[in-house]
């Protein structure tokens, strides 16, 4: 019952932390109340990508003629599509079980609560409570769908992401509130499968954290596929008393009423800080997140927090990196602090969006004199062969020293290309070094090299 490290929560923050801790020789336990793998594997990153893949395949089937094939009409049973996604999630969760065994990490199933004296109590399904002691306790309890007071989720007509991933039948129409990555991915999936989708976004642009040009381009592309998009609009109230949902939406031109079978609330997340013993131990929180220093130590020595629970970017790869940094520091290794300015962000709708670093607006606000290069995918041989030329690459360099300030991409496959910019920026690569790094032909990645060349007036293919 005594461990060097106890990790609470087995999402990409928790399970990765536990594996790295075990690798470093710590006697490690991980506590999970639901499924190994957390939101990411069970209700987030992975099952959404499985649904989006089904939608993409369906789209390709229906566009067979574009590839010189005979016309076919794709058909599907919606429960089977959901079942495939759930199967992928379960498989990944089982994989974590294997990794825990392989690394000799004790898995304790139950609901954990931290206590004073570096103790953790765990209550299992039968209601039995057991106490464990850890020299270091790392809290990674993650987050859940955020509920707005005027958009209470009933799980049936007003739903969150969990229900959107497991609906028993396909809705004919859906209102998606919020156009961050989660909202846009579900909008794309349901629209491609034939649901009439309307997206309502409070901000002037969809995917509001992205470079404005990317947001505007995505808006146009999604509208072309039939998604209705309302920006500068907010849902004031919902009425679920009738057959479907009626949402009153405030717009610049006054209030309007939208009707649909279902409303998906995708307005962000709320960290799981309640009932985990934070107050009893004296761990400080602010605005609903746990406060930590740069090594993820909370206000109470011996207790740490990582992942969606703390006020950093709520992304799986961030949670994992924080956990690794946290345990390596505990081990006394020479560790670099995480550079939160070099975190890639991806949205897996069609076309995909991927970015890292400063947007053009942010770079200008920071006082940089910049060089901007753009390359349209319509000029890429590989994108043309793929039949997916919608999109472009935009790169931003500091005019003085050539530092790569930002990379913004929209198009098929860009989420697999953004890592190049992350590594290059980490290595302080300049624009000219990108131009002189020979990219393979034909690949869509050549467009990055060409965009860099465009910034310096050396572009070849436009
Ligand atoms: C629909 C959707 C799509 C997403 N897509 C992406 C994506 O494509 N890429 C990306 O990077 N991120 C994506 N995310 C975000 C990503 O899922 C989260 O950033 C990530 O899961 C956070 O990891 P975590 O370890 O902090 O917490 P979580 O994954 O939330 O895991 C926390 C775990 O702690 C457990 N827990 C909570 N309280 C207790 C307790 N008291 N005792 C024991 N266990 C407890 C929970 O059951 C859960 O398993 C997506 C999220 C959603 C909702």
C-alpha cells in the first residue's frame, strides 16, 4: 500500500506519467474510476477520429467517379458506424491495460480522493475504501464537458461529446454550439453522414484560436459541404418541451429560433476538481483549475497536478508531456521546462487544420516585422493526384533573424505534417534552412518548403 508515485487518473496525462515513472525505477500505482485511457482514448481524440474516418470513407465512396471509378452510392447503418468507433476506443483502452502490466504498474480501480499526509483513499464499486500512501501524488483527473447555465445537458436532446459519440440513431438535424476543434469535428462528421448541421459560434470566426485566414477558409469550405455557420451568435436559451430542440439564438440582426432534433453543446471543458480532496489537503485552485508551478507542484509539497486539470492547453500531447516532465524532475533529472509556445494544435475535420506558433495577428502585436509565405495546395502535384486540393500552407518568419514564428495549414493530411514545424522551431531553424531542406516529391509536405520559399520570393510552383 506504499508507493513512490501514485497517479490519479489514467488519461494520456496519467498513464504516460505512470509509465515514465516506472521506467525511472519508481514503485508506481495508477488509480482509475472508469476506463483506462481517460477521455482521450475512450471519449475524445481516438473515437472521434474513428468516426471521422468512417465519414471520409463514405465521402470517397460517394465520389468514386472523381477517381475514374464507377458511380456507387454509399449506404450505412448508423449503429455500425458508432460500434466501430467504440471498438477502436475499447481496443486502445485494452492496450493501456497491457502497458500497465508490462511496466509493472499497479492498477487500482476506484474513485480516489487525496488526503493529508500524502495519502489517497480509493473507494471501489462495492463501496469498499482502501488507503494508499505515496511519496509523490500526481493528480490527473482531467475534465468533462462544460455546461452553460442556459444550455443544461439532458443527455438526450441537449447533449455533450459523450452522447455525440454514442447516439443510438442518427439525428436528421443538429445544432452544434461552439466551433472549437470538438464542435467542428462533430459538425463535419454528422454533416458528411447526412445530418443537417448548423454551427453557432459566439466569436467572429470559427476555430477562433487559429490564424484568421485559416478560420475564414475553413468556414467557406465547410459551408460548401452544406454546413450552416452562424458567427457572432450565441444561444440564449433552449426549449426541449416539443419533439426536438428549439434554440433562441442572439445575432447582430436580433433573435432567431433554430429547430433541430438534437443540440450538441461543445463550449469547452470543466476540470474535474470537485470531490477529490483538494480543499481538505489545502491545494489551491483558481478559476476552476489547480494551480501549479513550472514543475507541476501544487501549493502543497508532494502533491502535483497535470493535464486538463491545470490551466495549460487542454490537449492530450500536452497532458503527456507535463506528466513526463513532472516525474523526470522528481527523479532529479536535468529537465527542460515545456515551451507552451511550441505546442501544435490540430482539428481533424475535412479539410484538416494544423498550426503551431504565432498567428499573423499575434506576431504583429508582439512587434515583429514579418515575412509571410503562402502556398496553395491546388499547386501541389500530390494534392492534385489525391483529389484534395482545398487548402493552403501559411508560414510566418521574423524578417530580422529568419526565426520561424508560426505555421498554419489547412488541407488534407496537414495534421500529420505539422510536426515538421514543431521540430524546426525547437531547433531554431530559419526560413532559409527550411527552403534548403529537400522535401520528398511528390508529397504534400513540399508545400511547406514552397511556402517558406514564397516568404523569401523564391517560390517555384506558383
Ligand atoms: C471529443 C473530444 C475530442 C478530443 N480530441 C483531441 C485531439 O484530437 N487531440 C488532442 O490532443 N486532444 C483532444 N481532446 C482533448 C483530450 O482528450 C484531453 O486533453 C486529454 O484527454 C486530457 O488528458 P488528462 O490525462 O488530463 O485527462 P483525461 O483524459 O480526462 O483523464 C482523466 C481520467 O481521470 C479519471 N478520474 C477522474 N476523477 C477520478 C477520481 N477521483 N479517481 C480516479 N479516477 C478519476 C477519469 O475517469 C479519466 O479516466 C479531445 C477531447 C474531446 C472531449
